[in-house]
């Protein structure tokens, strides 16, 4: 081994050791754990068994949990795209001077903790909140409940994921070209036709990247579903927390974690396939 | 006409995006006992109440100390690693960079559970070393990534000039490389500090009854009670974060700092 390589390895060693201790070993252990047996009190009994997986496959609750999580994450992704797309398009077309300021404004919520932003949504959506008082002012006697249910979780997460989506969209808008839009318009295409036939196809790479990002973040999100769901919305991440901290059923928590990772893998695979298809 | 409609839509979406953060600030001056908008009056009572909450003050101090320790430790470990990754071509270099940044690709809830299970066995739950290690799981990838990006943008010619004039490698690093890296270092410190100070999911799994961080304390408070007290804390946090970002911008310029 040449001197340079040995020096490089020495410089890398501390980082690799930390990575081993807090990443590789814990993740490996987690993967194995779903195949171990646990006593009712939570103690691990060792051995190798498919009991946890068999129990989960036999229990309709878990099938519904996975289905609900994926469905809610997909709706959140679609809504985030709808809300973020106009902003991204506007920013992309803004002159350079204002562009940076707008991007900073859109990304600034990322600097505020998810707990604080979720709390902000309680202020807005809560029973005595902004939206409810506006609805009452408009004459509605009993405004619909918007917190501690799926509606609140979806609204909160869409807002929380918007900065990611905006960044991904702008990054993927490189193919957009004003002269193509002008050409279509001068040939008689109406604005909406130009948007549908020119703008959307050219921005597809950004759309897909943003959707991938929003989906994986939504399907594994924890803080917002836990707080805005008020314990009534059951998603994969909240269930992992409950199984690990409340029920102390680690094999089930570990198995659910692997399910989340599999969903991540499927999303990545689909993204790769679709990217190649449109390239 | 269509253009005006588009602008209204953009404005509405921007309001939607910024509303929760912006609304928290006036809420913190509410005189009410519960979360209600509009407040019946304005006062500073929730700022006073915040100071009375012993648990919150202690959690804030813990978070501050933790973020400082994590930043120092991350820098000490990420700097040599970034140097190795940027300066030496060795077999498996890309694989090592991928491994070191991999934790950022995985959901924090899964990482948190994996750490919890290992920490229980190692007796690290609810301890300072445990929290520092747990935070480094997410700060180290940022540190390695930002520092190696910042190193790769340095002009190699300056270092070569110093070396060709007879400076030994250690002097080149200390007198040339390090001063050139100051913007990257400041940016790394700020990012790592904020990531650690804001970390909540992993902390929730790792903290113990004696050792709680501010985000965890806030999470638990919001989970059990909804009153304007958290708005007061949130407002201070927003101001605090803004101050760090402004200092960063003043010191090195934001675009330069994040390596562009």
C-alpha cells in the first residue's frame, strides 16, 4: 500500500468508525431484529423466526396501515406538486436579481423546526384558529374539524414539503425555453395548450424529482402526523414510534422499518424507470 | 388576464407556504389562555410564562451545549475525512463517500429506532455521549459533504506554489489551505449546529428523563397542551435561527458558503 493511501485511510478512520458505530451496526442489527423472537415484556429471546412477519401478514391492521400510509403520502405528493409548481415556474422566469431573494423566501421555512411549523398549523386550523374564525365570520355555525384528523395532517405536510418540491422543480426546469413557448403561441396555440403541450413535458424531470422527494419524506414523516393527527391518524412512522416506545414490541417496529425501506426502494426504482423512459 | 390569474395563484401559494411561521409571531403576544385567532388582546404574559417553565430553560441549555459539542466533534472528524476524499485518489473512494453520506438518504425514524435498540444494550440511552453520537449520525454526512465540496473548489495552484517554494505539507495545510477554507468551515459549523439544534426525531428516541433537548421538550408540550407559550418559544427560535443565518451571510456570503 503506497504511503498516500495509508495516510488517507488514517484520516478517514475516525469518520468510518463513527459510521460503523452509529450507522452500519445499528442498521444491520435492526434488519436482523425483525426475525427474532421477543417475550411479552419486550425482552429479546434470540433465535431465528418468521413469526413477526407471519403475524403482520395475517393481521389486516398492518395491511391497512401500509395502504393508508402510501395513499396519504401519494395524495400529499400530488397536492404539494400542485401548490409548488406555480411558485417554481414563477421563480424560474423571474429576473436573476429577484430570483435569489424569492428562493431564499421559499426555502426559509426549512430553517424553522418541524415542531414549530406544525404548531403554526394548529394556530391556523385549530378549533379557535384562523380558518375556523373566518368560516364563522362567513356565517358557518359549526366549521368542520381540521386538526387531529387526516385533513390536518395532509395540509400541514403539504406546506412542510413545499420548499423541497420548489427546489427540486427549479433544479429540473433546465430544458424550459421561452422561445419554444413563443413559437407555439405565435403558431396559434392557446395559453393552456402551450402549458400542457410545451411547458409540462419540458419540466417533467423536475416534476419527477420533486415527487420522489416529497413522497419519500411524506411516507416516513413523523412529527406532523403525530402532532396534527392527535393520535387518531395511523401511519407507518407513528406506528413505528408507538411499537418501539409505548408497546416495546421491537421486532414489529423493526419489521415496519424494513417495510418503509422497501417502499423507499420501490419509489427509487420507479423513479429510475420513468426517468429513463422520458430521457 | 391569464397572467394576472397566475400571479394571484403564486401569491396565494406563497402565503400558504409562509403562513404558519408568520402567524406564530403575533400569536406569541396573545393575552388569551388558549390558542384562538384573533387573540382578544395582546400581552407579554407568555414570554413571562416561558421563563417560569423550568424544564424548557434546562432543555434549551442542553440543546445549546449539545449542538456546540456535536459541531466541534463533527468538524474534528469530518475535516480529515474530507481532506482524504478530496486530495487522494484511492480505490473505493466513491464508495466511502457514499457510505459516509448514506444516513441522509434513509428515513430518520428508521435510523432512530436502530440507534435506540443498540443504545439500550450499550447503556447509552439518555446519556450525553449517546446523544452526541446519535446527532453525529446525521451531522457527519453534512460535514463531510460540505467540507469536501468546499475543498474541491479551492484553487490547487496556490497550494502547489507554496509547496514548490519549499513549504512542508503541514505548513501548506496550516498557512494556505486552512485560511482559504474559512468560508467552507463557517458554513459547515452553521449547518451542523442548526441540524443538531433542530434535531427532534432521533432525540425523541434517545433522550432520558434526566436529559431532554429543546425540540423534544417542545414536541411533548405541544402534544399535551395547546396554548400560546410555544408560540413565544418559537418566535425566539425563529429570531435565533435568523441571527445565525445573517451572521453566516455577513461573514462569508451565503452562496459562497454553501459551495454553490
